[in-house]
C-alpha cells in the first residue's frame, strides 16, 4: 500500500520532534521516535532506495498517510528539507494535547503558527516550509511495509 500525503500539521510535528530531541537513530534505516507526551515510542524504518517505510504511529498505521515519525527520519537523513529555524520555534509544543483538545488540525496549525510567530517565525514562512516538504514527499511514493524489518 502506498501512503498518502499527510495533513499539513504533520510536517510541523516532525520539525518539533527533531527540535525536542525525540528521535533516536538505531541504524542506517531505523529509528525510534518518542511521542510529544513521552508515553509512546514509535518504531520507524525508512529505505528510500526501495521506497519502503514502516511506522507504528496512528497516522501511518491506521489512516494510511506518511506519519510525522517517518517525516522526521526523512528530514534527519536529508531526503526532504529540514528547517532548523522553524524546528527551534516549535520546541516543546504539546502536539497530542492540542490535537485532542481541538479535534481539527486547522485550528491546531493556527495555534502553532501563533506560537512560532511569537518566537520570530512568520506564518507565511511556515506555509512555504510546509509546501516545500509536501512537494518533496509527493515525489517519493512511499510504500508501507506490513511490519518492521529486522
């Protein structure tokens, strides 16, 4: 199964996860990503040469889109663009708390953009970053593996 493009907010969640230091690289293809609340650990696998990925986060596993743990690992590997300035502005954001409270990614994105604006990053720049990352993701055609390769 090929994964769909993620909701826009997942690009920002990936940047925040990197800034928060929640990604632990295991080897060339594998990593573990700790959730924003620290209570979950996602297993992630990326092999860009084969176009194959795996992650046990909800978005990837149950909704069929490229989840933020995969996006974060692709950024770390240099496959898709990483913007340190935006990532730094997204440090410490309680993603799951916001997503569960507001139930609409557009509302959460607006709140997150406001936080970033107060930290010196304009909403229009964030839109540009999301657009660039989504464009690159679209070219990858990532196929979800049924389980984590050993």
